[in-house]
């Protein structure tokens, strides 16, 4: 009798909690996909540690996508794969559902070891219910996680080998797409891309923008646009527009569709020279991220700002970034990880830290608010609806106490103060 009562209680609890069973969906929320995961409403689904997904909200956090405590999370019988053994996982959204891409070894996928790694794509409701395996296909592990959702399709690059091509020219990448409800993927563009593929699909999937490389690309020089260009293809007609690089001394890094415009992020290399306490002069690379926007009349990219020390985050109505300078603090020996091993490490703290906002053609920069101390480094991860997510790193504390401090935080976009500290980034 006692066992029956316990079973009845568990059954009632399962009805009340979000589950892996099908649940009704509500209205479409703001969403934005990025290299670190995706923002959906006021949530951020983080893939910083690519073997897990962490969900951050203004009220708290949890690891994994499924919110059902009774779920096995092991991918069996079509249930959620949160705890299924996976080498890497990545999540995107189309504003209605979430889509999870995971890379698993052949044994976990029920294949033979010689078959190689397998890429699985799952869909789920945004409440963590109704996990469905949409597709399972071989993967070479390179581009499995570069997933995008737009226009009723999931988009991803796939590496191919041309056995008849000369050695050194036989590898190429194609852009694939698959309906969000599942099915057999097809090639979206009739083009082979060499040296990888960075791309963006506009919201209605009428156009695809790709950063392409020619054989003239100088891969030994990290900060040059030689051999690079942006290709915009209208999918219905196949008409292609080629946009040249905006400058020679930048590396074209990432394209975005946002606010009805095409944006381009590029890396600009530099060098920082400082003098150690010993009197030794040292130089180290310093990278600035430059943001461009496409002028549709001239078909050229125009620079918007070049002050960001990290990536740009596209929110519901603005682009956010961090502008900071670093100041040399000192040098001391630190453990290398090898038994008894140590080596000199140069410590830096930030100064003149500011959070930038690009809204309605205007740029404003403000100092962060309460909760971020002088000398700490802020890195933005996502701009969600009514909240910014980022990390706060304190190298000064490591210098003084030997304690590592790198916390995930939520910021109020109005005050730029910390509204929640989630603790260590892990």
C-alpha cells in the first residue's frame, strides 16, 4: 500500500512539472543565436563549455535543457539527451522551439566504431519538453555545431572530400539545410567553399551571407582580409552579390542579420608593449573587434565602431559591446599544471572599462554599475530581452590572493549594475 501511495504522488507531480511529454507553446519571444549559444526571451542558453548546456534566467540557472526531475536524460526512447554521453553540444532557437546539435561517438549512436562520430539534431519545446530526434548523420567533427535556425529550416555546414581533386584541393564545405520538423538535409547553395565557412541566414531565409575564401587567402597572416569577401545569395533566384572587404588590415570574422541589416565583425591586430618590474620590455598581441554595417545603396560595408575588446552582442533593439584598456600589474611565477612546474605570468587589470550601446544610429558608452569593481574585466555573452549576460574576471584577486575569480553575472541594461551573480563559470 505504501508503494502505491508513493507511485500516486510521483504521478501527480509529473503532471504538474514540465516534462519530456508534449506541452503547449506560447507566443513567439525575442531570440538571437550566437557563437556561445542563444538568447530566447530573457533567458540565455549557454554553450561556453561545449559538452553541456547551461540555462541562465534573471531568477537563477540550471544545467541541461530538460526541467523534468523524473526524466532519465539519456536519449533512450526519444527522450531528452541531456546526460547522454556527448563530446560537444550546441543549441539554437527560432523563437518557438530549441534545436540541439550534439556530437556523439559511434557506440553511443548505435554504430560500429569504424563508422566514426555521429551528429544528432534534436528539437524541443522551450520549456524543456517534447524532445525529438530530427536527424542523425556521420560527422567529421569539424563543423557539427555551427547550426542556425531561420525560415522554417535548420542550416549547417558539412565537410566533403572530392576524391578526384588534386591533394590539397580536395577538401571543401557545403551549406546544408533541413526542415525544422525533420527530414533529409539538402544542399542550400550550389557552391563549394574552401577553408571553412562562416555564414548567416536572414530571418525569412530569402538570403544567405557567407564569408568566403579564395586560394589567395593568406592564412599565415592572421589580420589581413586578402583573399576574403562576403557573398550574399538570393536563394529563390540564385543571384549573388559580392561585397569586397572594408579594409586590408582586418580579418573578416563573422556576419549577422539584425534589425533588417547585414553586419560584419572583423578582427584588427595590434600590439601592446609594457615594461616588467625587471626592466625587460615585452610586447604581446592585442586584438580589437571592428563592427561594420552594409550600405545597401553602395553595396559596401561602413565602419560603425572599432573600440570593442570582445564580440558584439545583438539584443532586441541595440548592439552591445565592452570597451576597456588593460594595465600591467606585475609578474610572478605561477603553477603550470605539471608536477612542481612554474613559469612567469604577467598580470593585468582593466582600466577605463565602459559598456557600449548602439541604438537608433547613436553610440553611447557608460561605466558599469554596482557589482563590478575597479580592475575587473567584463565580457558580454548575450543581450536578451531586458537583461545582459556576461562574465566578470578579476586578475587582480588572483595576483593578490592566488584565488581564481571568474563569475557569470546578469546585468540591468538601464543601470549596467549586476542584478544576479551565478557564481563561478563552470
